[in-house]
C-alpha cells in the first residue's frame, strides 16, 4: 500500500471541502468504501490504509472531496466501524468532528444470514433492527434471525 | 398499506389477544353465518398444509364467505417463477383478505407490506404461526376457566417447536409456571429463557417426565422429529422417553388437559385418547373459532 514516507505526506495532505473519515480499522476499509458507494462516485477520494494507530494497530483513513454525507447515510458505517470518526472540512478547516452513531435500524445494505429468509429469494430490500453491544449484530425485520457481526455481509 | 394484518402473535397486544379470545367465544356460541356475506378470502398455500387450510376454510365458510386460492404451489403461477410480491399484489385485487402459508421465513411479513388487503399468517417456515397460539390460548382459557396462574408442562421438541415459543411469549403476562421437559439436545433456546427471566416468569427444566405431573394444569405435547437427530440410535431412545401414556395420568388434577398442535406421531400413546383429559381433538375444533375471530377482527367486522 503506502510506504512510511508516503504515509506521512498523506496524513498532512488536506482537502479543501469535504469529509474525512478517520479511525477505520484497516481490515474493514473496503467494507466502508462499499457501504458509502465510494467506488462509484466522481469526486476525488483519497484512501490511506494500514496506517499505524495507537488505538488499534492498523487503521485506515478516507478523504472525500466536495462531499457531505447525510447522517443517515454515514451512520451506516458504524455497523462495521463503530470507532470511526467524522471530520467535516470547509475551506481547509475542520468545522465539525464527531464519532459515527449507531443507527437503530438499517435498510438494504446487508444480507440476512438465514438461507430460508424471504429476503434471500425475493428481489427486495433487507431491513434489520440494530442490536448494540460490544460487537453489533442485526436482527432481521422479516425472519427474526440474528446476523452477528462477523457474518455481516454488505450487499 | 394496511396495519390490521396478523403475522406474529407479538403483533397483538395482550389486550387485543384477550379481545380476540372473547370474539372466538362469541363464535362458539353464535356462528354468525352471514357475517362474511359478499366477502372473498384467498387462501394461498405455497406449501401444502391440509389441516391448517381446512381449518381456515371452515372458518370462512361458517361465516358465509367465499374462498379462492391454491393448496399446491406446483399448479400455481409460483412455479412459473413469479415473485411473491407480484402474486400478492395481483391476488389483493381479487379478495378482501389473504390467508397465506409459505415455506420461507418472513414471507408473510413481506406480503403484508405489499398487499392492499389484510394478511393472516398461516405459517411462514419455522418462524410464526399466530393463529395456532390463539387457539392454544383459547383452549387453555376454555378448559381452565382462566389464563392466569396456569401451570404448563411443555414436552418434546422445545428447541425448534415454534408453537412452544409463541405460546410461552403470549402466556407470559398471565403469571404462568412452566415446566420444560425435553432431551438435552432439544432444550428451550437461551433467548427464550432470557425472555422469561426478563418477565419474571417461573420455569423449570427436566430431562424426563417428572413426578410433578399432578401439579400440571396443562400438558402441551409436541412432536420430536427424526430429522433433528444426526444419531438415529439416539432418536430411537429419545422418542420413547417423551411419550405420554395413560398410566402416567392417574394422579393428575381432574381439570388437567393435554394439548397437542397435531399431527402427532407416537408422543401421545393411543391409550390416552379415551381419557377425558385428552383435549387435542377439541383443541383442533377450537381452531375454527379462533380463526373466525381473527378473520373478523382484521377485517374490522368485530372490534
Ligand atoms: Zn431474514
């Protein structure tokens, strides 16, 4: 990924306007990218991965220029990366800094673990109640089965 | 679209459950053969279940309603690959109420979201079967004269038995005492024990029928299915431990009744049938009253 040198540069490289998502566990980076649809947007996205973190070994950081997410949208990543931090940047300055918040329910971003669940055979959106805890799990609104954190599969 | 569907027993508050049981009592006394005049009920059975379908259709017929539907998905549009959503949207146009059974879990909840008429769940895979719970409660109330402070033995497959799980949830507001009798492999799942703990409900677990039977008000028997055991020798041993025989009932309370969601295999010995404590056939009859009550309640014909 990045050498030590580049990493330093990346840390300091700033964006003018946009959103910086910091403190993402390195292993969850690509899930976060997928949830936010960053693989499909047009604005510049800078990603740093496997950066040293005092908190949890290796972390990732994502900088998205000229994009401000709605709470509903960005909070989805709390399912995967509850430690993530949001920085809202305007004119090179951090205007707002806050942790992501766990939503009470999520629609359409994860698969239900139950192979006999209707959501796995109909072309329909899944719906889950979020069960908070040390690791987040999801209770299917339709079949009632719980998908635990390790089995959360992003659609 | 509509919020009067019955998909899970937890969709009804305790107050609503009591009201539906009252309505069922009314139907037992007075059949109201014209209540559904001009109404059409669709029974959509995406997997066969003759007993449940006949019970619903009997309920509709007794109130003068008409029935459309299918009992075998192989001869319906389902086998042509149509989505559940399309089937439900189309059938919604033809009827005032949909009763559906489907092998996939959550299917009825989804159907209630896309339907323009109320949906009554007649079983969605291993998930929910709320009218069974209502007829069980109706049978308890009718035979014991009350729902409060009932001592209930639940026997057999407590792990996978959805009727057991729904009944213990619905009974929990009425200060019951539960005795769970099962093979260690078919014990009640922890989530339901946690539920009972959270409600302060008393329960005891046993690995075989205990000498506490004389305390029972209700013995709720369930089928132990062979498929639950990978070791068939264990199944063969087990299935005889959880069999209720007439000789075990000598010291039971005179008011005690034996329930079973049926069909049974051998878990209630045939020698129990003539005993007045055997209630499972009348229980099935109560199912018609309970379903009449649910149908008229979700249609807004009874309040
Ligand atoms: Zn599900």
